[in-house]
């Protein structure tokens, strides 16, 4: 792998592509996960509209599902992930239950943060999920710290996948963190979800180079710029990056080009229709990652139409049940607001 930016195309040299090793069950599971992410998103928007979800904002990932699925599917159970605000389904793909995640969204007492937050600021190191920081770009130095600690413990091939938007690549911590990872050859895979906007700022006002992956050149690391709406392209690239990182060669940056089909969050829907051209939205609607993947599966001849429901009914039911569970779960008691603020076992008192 060179240190130049690649517009990744499937290997031309006749070598077996990673996707070719996927079984029919794998292909179906990927399809189901794409739908899980879509239904998760649609359900929360719906709940917000109906007034059944009254806390916080819903940061949608409609249209970005291929990134969430394609980057997590090839991971080992002991790998680390560091999801951000648009990655809620990743918490489930990495082992949290749907009920836990929904309780988090509803700010309930039995949620991972016990009601102290209502979105992605949670983690579980037993599942390798690093607690996300709200300061964009800072996921990178935090991921470096986790990987450095692993190295001190003698673990060198547990990879960390840190996610961030293209806007966050314009922050100082992103660059400092990537520099550190590159110097120390940490097994870090940075997945940039380039959805073309950081709130209302278009990508050309965030990044001066033709691709976000060009940023990798400054650190002498491989950078890929790929179609983030093609789940198998994401999967193949991720597999290649994982091999590289596990071999001790250092970090990799993968820019997944996609589009934020919604507003920045549910509160931004009206305004977002003003700062994004209608033709642009329509063009990206046609590149829907689930529609494209379904069409591909049908061309393989491995699946019938009936085997690929849109959406799978059991997934809709699973998510609806988790929502009802969350709504019926208890709210946190006021006195718990001061609990779990510091790790008392570390000798820090409040
Ligand atoms: C350092 C920092 N600046 C600003 C914000 C406020 N903020 C939250 S999300 C967001 C947009 C981020 O855009 P991008 O990184 O492209 O990710 P996207 O939301 O498009 O997925 C902003 C400005 C923040 N959380 N942290």
C-alpha cells in the first residue's frame, strides 16, 4: 500500500476480493444491518414528530448506512470503535442492546449514562466502545491514548476505528492525533464520513484539497477516497486497511463519500432545504445505499425478491419494542445527577 491517495477501485489483478469470501448468510446479514440503521433513524424522527420523544436532538444517518455497516462488519470482537453523533446504530453493531441505546436516547435511569445524556456520549470498554467526546476531532487523540495503553500492555493488533465527519478534520486535535498515530504506527483506522456538509458549511469551505483523503499525505499514511454509499466497496477497503493496521504498519485514513440527506439534526430540517440545492438532494437520493445493495444482491441470483423485504418486518418490530421499553423505563432520580461523575477508585473525589 503506498502513501498516495487512492480512489479505490476493486483490485484489477485477479486477486480474490474480500467481498468474494462473504457467504450468503454474510450478504444477508449486511442487508439486514443496513435496514436496521435505516429503521432506527426513521423511527426516531417519527417519534420526535409525534411528540413521543421530547429530549435532545436526533442526528440522522439516512443515506450513510453503508459506512456504519461496511466498516464494522469485518471487525473482531476485541477491536475498538469510537462512534460519533451520526453513528448510533454502531453501538448496537458492536454489542450494546437496542434497549440500552433507546434508553439512552430517552434519557432513562437504566441507560448506559443513567440519564445524563440523551445521545451518543456513552461507551462501554467491555465492548471496546470508546466513550465519545463532544469536541469534534478529539476522538482521534483519545483513540491514540487507548491504542498506546494497549501497546504498553503488549497488545499490538487490536485495531481502533475512529469515526468523524469531514468538518471535524478541520480541527487541531484531528491533526495532532493523526500525527501521533503515524509517528508511533498505531493501529488506528480513521473513517471520515464525508457527507458534504458540516451543519450548513459545504465541504469546499472545510477542506482545501480535492479530497479529504489528501490529508493523509501530510502524515505519510495511506488515504482512500471511496464511494461511501457502496457497502461492499466500504467493506473491501476496510478489510485492506485492517490487514495493514494489524501488521503494525500504522494508521489508515478512509474517506467515505456520502451525503447527509436530512438536516444536521431534526431541528434543522426546514433550514437545510434552503442551504442545499434541490438537484443535489435528488441526485444523492438516487444513490441510496440500500437500494443499490439490494439490486446487487438480486443480480447475484442468490436471493429472490421475497428474501429481501423492504424493510425486514422483524427488525421494525425489534426497534419498536425497544422504543416502548425505553418509554416505559423509569426516569433517573434527581440525586443520581451527582453520581458517576468521577472514578472514585482512582482516588479523585468530588
Ligand atoms: C470542536 C467543535 N466545534 C463545533 C462543534 C458543534 N458541532 C457539532 S456537530 C457539528 C457539525 C460537524 O460536521 P461534520 O464533522 O462534518 O460531521 P456531520 O455532522 O456532518 O456528520 C458542529 C459544528 C463541536 N461539537 N465541536
